[in-house]
C-alpha cells in the first residue's frame, strides 16, 4: 500500500475540493430544513435559526406548508417516489441483465469491427430532446405512452449502450483461461460464465449497476415527455413545485432532492468496497 | 331553470320596483334555483336586476345547462385538465359541485408553465385523448389551432354565448380579441388577465422630506411616474444600494427581458411588424428603447438579471425596491403580509408609463403577456362538456368568485371584475388597483400571438438579453433579432403570419393604431 504524508498544501487542496464538492449538498440539506421565509432571503441564511421539517411533511401532506401561509401544493410526492423506485429498479435490472450478456458475447464470441463500438454507442449520440418526439409517436401508436412499461423500455434502451460498454471493458480484462478451465472441468459455456465470469467481475457489475441506476433515477426529459396522468417520477415532480402564493417552493424541492439522494448515498456506502474494486478493475493491464 | 323563468322574471321586476328586501330577494332566487353568486351579483348591479340577470347570469346558467346535458350523455364521467403548475387554486373550489351535481370528476394534470405549450403540441402528434380542457397562454392558440389539437370554439360561443364581448360584463377590449381569438375565430376563453403594471412604494411617495428633495432636484412633484422619463428620474432618486434599496426591480433575465423591451417599444408607437411583416423594432424607436433600458440598469436590483416572477415578487415584498414592473399577482404578493411583509398597505399602482411621440403627444400602451385561457382538446371524449366547463368557469359570475381564491394565477379580465367588483375581489385587489388594471388593459397590445409566436419571442429575448449583458451593441442586437424574425417568417410562411398579424392588430386602442400606422392597414 503506497502512502503519502499529508502536507499542508495537499491538505488545503483536498479541503478546497471537499468544500466545492460538498457545498451543493450542504445547501440543499439546509434549504430542506428552512421555513419559507428563509428560502431565498437576502442576505442568504446559511443555517436556519428555526429549522423545520415542514418541507418534508409537505411532500406527503400537501397542506402542511399552509401553516406558513403558503398554499397551492396539490399532490403528495408519494406517487412520484414510488414511480421513480419502480421504473429505476426494473429498468436498471433489465439494462444490466441484457448488457451483461451482450458484453460477454461481444468480449468472448464476436469478431468486432471498428464500427462496432460506434454502433453500440450510437443510441447515445443524439440529445434526448431530438429522439423524444419520435418516441412519443411510436409509443402512442403502440399504446405504451404514459405507462411504466413504456418508460422502462426507453430507460433500458437509453442506458443499454453504457451498461454493455462498461461491462465489456471489465470482462475484457478477465483472462479467458479461467473460463476455459471451468469448461475443461465439464461446465457448459453458460454455466462457466454464470459461475466464473460473473463472480469475478462482481465489482464492475456493482459499479455499472450504480451508474445505470443513477442515470435512470435522475432522468427527466423522457419521464416528462412520455407521461400524462399514470406515470410520474421524482425529477418531474421536482419541476412542479411552483405555486401562485409563493412562487418556486425551494424548500420543498430541496426536501424531495434530499430524499432522492438517500438511496444513492446509502447504496453507495453499502457497496463501496465493490465500487472501489469495480472502478479500478483491470487498471493493471496484462 | 326554464320552468322557473316567469317566476324569476317577476322576482327580478319586484326587486327592481323596490317591493322586496335584499334578503327576501336572495331567498326567493335561491328557492328558484338561481345560484347565490348570480343572485348576489344581480342584486348589486347598477344596471337593475332584470337587465343584469339577463346579461350576467346568462353565461353561467347556459353553461351549466349545457354541462348537465353533456354530463348525462357522457360515458366517461370525468374531465381532465392540463393546467400550469400553481394555477389549481382557482379551480379546486368547484370540484365538489361538479362531482355532486353532475357526477363529473375533475382531474388536473399540472405541468410546469413552460412545458404546457410543448405538451399541447405533443398531443397533436400523439392524439391520446388524455386531456379534455387545456390551459395555455394566448400565444399557444395559433400553433395549437393550426396543428389541429384544439377546437375552434366559435360555433359553441355563438350558440351558448359566454358574453365575452358584452360591454358591461365581457372581457375588456381589446383583450377580448387578442387574448381569445385567432384569425378572428375564438380559440380559447380567457381566464387570466395578465398584463404588466407599475407598482410603487406609497410610503416613500408620502414622505415629505423625500417629496421636497425630489421636487427641488427635478422640478416636479414626486408621485407614480406618468412617463418613462419620470420613471428614470424617480428610479435614480430612490436608488440606495447602501441600504439594500433599489430604484426598480425591472426584469433583465432571460425569458422576461423581452417584455420590458416590447413594452417600451409600443409606448413609442411601434408594433413588432409593419403590415408587410417587416420587423419594425430595428428602428430609431427600438434603439431608443434599448438605450432607455441600458440607462436604467444602474438603478436596478442586483438580482434583476436572474429574476423569475417569484423571486422578483419576493424581493419587492421584502422591501428591496421602490418600483416594480409586474403582473397583477405581484400586487397580490405585495399586499399580503405573508409575502409582502415590507410592502403590505404601502403600494401605489399605476398604468405603464407613457412615452412622448414625435408630435409631442403622450402615448399610453400596456403589454398583455402570458394570460391563460381554456381551450378544448380535439381528442376529448366529451368536447361539449369540456366547453361547458370553460364557459362556466369564465362566466362573469363564477370568474368573479374564482379569481380572489389564493393559490391560482387568475387575475381580473372582465369589465365587471374591475367596474363592479365583489367584496372579495375588492379585498384581494383594492378599488384603486382594479381601476388601474382596467385603465391599463384598454391600451394593451398582445404578445406574439401568431404562428411561430414562441420562436419570435425567443429570438427577440435572446438578442435583448445579449444587449443588456453587454455581449452585443444595441444596433447589433436589433439587426440580429431582425434577421431571425425574417427567417422565422419565411419558414412559417409570410402569408399565414401576415393574415394573423393583421387580424391581431385590427383590434387595438385607437391611439396605438394611429401612432403605429395600423389604422391604415385595412
């Protein structure tokens, strides 16, 4: 393990980096516990004198904010939280599942041309706004607009190039000989991949899963365009916290953002050992 | 309703003849099935009960009769409304009535206001039938009608008469034309009188030391500004950045700054195009408007370049400026102690300042911008019911009741809202401000309510903003905006836009038509 003494300049640089990185999080958390009068006060209030949980309560009881004379929140955020969890988890599962087997196929059984990476990543080369309208038409014709199956399908389509490409790079770094040894022991190709390849790229799998989940969890454009009444997600709900009595409800938006960050933070901590391994997997090339 | 017609008429005659007390009149009308809102309005009308009932109660009653008929026939027992986020407060008070008396569920789909137009265009493609009633701004009507996503309401309007042109109760002219019609046909029913007016701090005006210092310095009395030149003088005089108090809170932010320019331009007697669709802002007047704005920049609130409507209202309500150019909801904010702790009871409002024309006359002009309305989706399962809802909600009586509810965007737009306001309307807006709204609205010029209107608006906004930030010189900004306008006109089709523009400019206040030359456009 290489270690480096913490010098003063290094400490300053690290401290500054930490401040820059964590300040937005600090600000969102503070705004989430501010009463409406402090949301955009001038000069800015860094830490509220009278912290409140009213913004969090308003997420699930729209009338809670009325105690501050602010009205107009009409819907609880319950549906959007559940919608986000459902769409993101299912879409991530399918994206990783399909991406993993695509990656194994590409890494072990395909003769790739120079165009292959381009073809795989071509789906990501258009801005979402450019492909949103065609999808509206396709989904309308096929009756999957404003349904979770439609939203999940587009999430999978959009994240599949990432998951395929990321997982392929992890599998590429795994020596083929290990799988071949398993096959010599009598395992089929599929079983060799299931019992040998996948456990050995577990770190990369966790890292990719986390990355794909974040992409799905924070996706806004498709969720907005492809939803009417039945489908809603957290990013779409965030944009709706505007009322005639107080304008943008920064505190309520911040409260929902804090809630939205929680699964990522908790999940990140839970799998951080795998993440570290995943991120550095294959760093030393053979 | 029809059964009771004779009894209602005799009650009205009796009340007009003084044979009945107010209480007796209300009880009798209630017993005859007339809504309390209609009875109250009729009772208070200076026209006399019979005439008032015929005019004012009619639109609501006719709409309700249509709603009953359509609801009875409807297989889908709900109406879905696409509305901008934050506007729901004017509609929720009536949900129970529609459910209990008609069996119709009102379902609201809230979308951020900047997304509503896109959602409408998307529905034109998707044809899902997810919406029955849609609530866009008037600028959406041309594109929505042309794309076939909403009905032309003219036939329904002729049949059920929502009284939008009634001189006593109708939508104030010229907004009744420019905020509801597209090419002379009714595209939507206005439910929100969005116009910008000027708010000032009355406590500063009434301060004798300030008044004296001001008149010593400028040679005229301190009051709300009557002209743009006075506006500049007063802003410079009141500007006190050391004490976090600024001359004005006028917008300089993207999306809003174009309106500040357009307002000045029309005050100078220029519209946005001539009759041949050549942009007219790239002119002496346009340049002067930009120069005026640049001169004002030093007296603006430091957040002017990032203001949204809500942050602007909040800053003014916190007492951070002497003047504000804002929508009527800004007045409500400033008046309410919760949102206007420093301004409650200290507001003097006025129509937008006038500008001096070349012949020396003063021209008063106002901007009608935003301004939501109800449109009926072509893909609605119950279009008649959707229309009935739109007419009922915007009728002289229901709208009088709906507007004062907090938690919605609706502001006064009918003559009776301003000239014969209910107690609640007066409590919300005050009599002087309602007068101001009326006097400003009669001189309003519309937004780009044309095919491609959003593109024109954005192109202008981008260039004006670039000029205000110093990125472009005024002439360069106007040249570039002008070129963009010509491109948009070519792409959309000159004849199509021209037809719409000429229809739009046919109905403007006479002084504005005369100053701009639109009176000769035929």
